[in-house]
């Protein structure tokens, strides 16, 4: 199926350029200051009909002007002249047959105006693996047909030269070369148009791939931003049903829900800013625990994540190596490390609520390593109070998107069951000596 993009400026330029090739390039003194849009060309069938009618009229005129120039009676010669012009209707599909009919008409003195148009068609429309051989073979046939058959012409060199110039060069060679030029020019223009259309199809495929990648990026950002905070909100809201009799605990849980909601809004705003501009500011970091503009190193933000999960009832411990990561980590590495911890904690809330969780963060001279491990859950996952399903349903896309995010940051991600049960997530990011 041929795919085209309507209104393409490239293809319109090529086609208008092809149309201008057949018109004078230098306008006259009365030409308008601005070039007009080229008019649509005639269809091939209409052009063949007009050309055939024109040559037929010339042939009939020649036959009536010389009624006895032909093999039969005057009216018979006129009929033969008409029949000699009609093959021009098939000049695009069968140019050799048209040339043959024209040479026969020339040798029988029935019509001579058909020959140049037949040879033009041979040069312009003959295509195929042996096109050049066929073209030059018809040229040789035209030379043989143009040779004079009387001794008087051969005895006078000047007369022979004039005969050769008129009956072969002007009638055969010039139309044939003009047809070859037209055919080659048409092939070049068609090739340029095809290349332009192919480039448009490739650009459309690239645009579709870019849109698909952008949709995946938005989906990943939405998952990372919303999943963790909403999980905390759901956990605290579920706990409110158990502590509704204690106003102090209820107020504390409500404050935690409010903080998590503010954080989700901040991170959503940050995500929208990142999606609108590929060049994020260097100080753009994930939202802090209090919902204000983030500050501090990645270790501080990971500690804030652990505090929010600990407030939701998850026993979390954080171990940061003495050589903690500096504040000058690359933005993709910091963001990916933060998301690794965030997604891992979200999965613990979903699949192993109440499980003891250990977060480790360490920087070496050549890498940054982040690991989150949790033990087996002390109880099954919480169920929705209305009994419709689990309290925190999972879509199964978190680790897939996290793997892609870590890969784009230049790191590797390893996930799987832990040695003593539970689950572990470990990411390693390479660092240059200057960064470490």
C-alpha cells in the first residue's frame, strides 16, 4: 500500500519542478512578476488522442495535396494515410510497432509525418533490460529506410548529404534523442519523488516511534510518582478505620495522609515540568518529605522515604556507608537511585506489608550501589475493607519500568527472592572518578 502525506512540501516542489522543465525558463517582458502555479497536465490518454488527431490531419492534408503519391488510388492513399497515423494511439505500450508502421508508411509514400513522432515515442517510452539495444536497432532501421534508392542521388555528394540530413538526422535522430532525454528526465523526477515519499514514510515511522517512547516515558513517570505516595495514603486511610476512637492517632494519620498527598502533587508538578522540557534544571530533585522544594543529597532523600514508610507502619532501617554519595551526582543517576528505593518500598507495602526492610546505600570510587531487601511478610496482604480485592492492587509494570530507567542511567538492576525469604532489589550505577 502506498503511503503518502497530503500537502507534502517536498513532493510538491519536485512535481512543480518537473512541470517547469517543459516550460521556458526565461519569462518574456510581459510575464507577471510572480510565477503562476503550473496548470495540471493532460492525461496520457488525452495527450495521445490530441497528438494522433494532429498527425492524422497532417497526413490527410499531405495525401490530398499529392493524391497520386502512394501505391493505390487517391482515396485509397488517403485511407492508408489515416491508418498510418492511428498506431500512434499505442505509442506508449508498443513503440516498436509504431515505428514499424511509420517506416512502412514512409517507404510507400503514404505518410511521412508519422516517423518523427514514432521515433520520439521509441526514445521516451521504451523501457526494459534491453531498451538501449532496441532503440539503436530502430535507429539503424530508420537509416536503412532513409537511404535513397536512385543512382542520381548517390552520384551527387551534396544531394546525398542533404538527403541524409533531412531524412535521417532531422526525422529520425533528433526526435529519438529528444525522446531519450525526456524519458531519462522523467525517470529522474520519478526517482526523486519516490525518494521524497520514502523519506516521508520514514519520518512518519520515526515520529510514531517517538510518540510511543514518549507515552512509555509518561506512563513510567506517572507510575513512579503516583504509586508510592498513593500507596502510603491508602495504607494510612485503611488504618484510620482501626484507630477512629483515638482522636490523637487519627489526627496523626490524617496529617500523614495530607503530607503524602502534598508530596504526590509536588512530584506530579515536577513530572509535568520534565515532560514539557527535556532540559531539567540541575537542582530539580524528587520532592522532599514535607512537600517543599527538595534539598540535600540522595542519601537525605532516601532517608526521607524511609521515614514516610516507617510512619505507615513498615519497619525500615537505612544503612549508609561512611563514603556516602556526594551531592554532585549526575541528575539521571540521582533520580534513578531515588526511584529504585521508592519503587522497592512501594512493592513492600503492596506485597509484604509489615515486613522488615533494609535499605543500603554505598558509593565506591567507580560505582554507586543501592539495595533494598525485605524479609518475609508477618501476615498476608491487607484486603480491601469491602472485600473486592487486595488493598493495594499491582499492575505488574513497576519493575519493568524501573529496569528501563536504571538502564537509561547507565546502571544495572538485579531483582529476585532474597536468601532468607522476602525479596531484594539491587541497582549499581557506574561513576567517573570525578563524580566519585
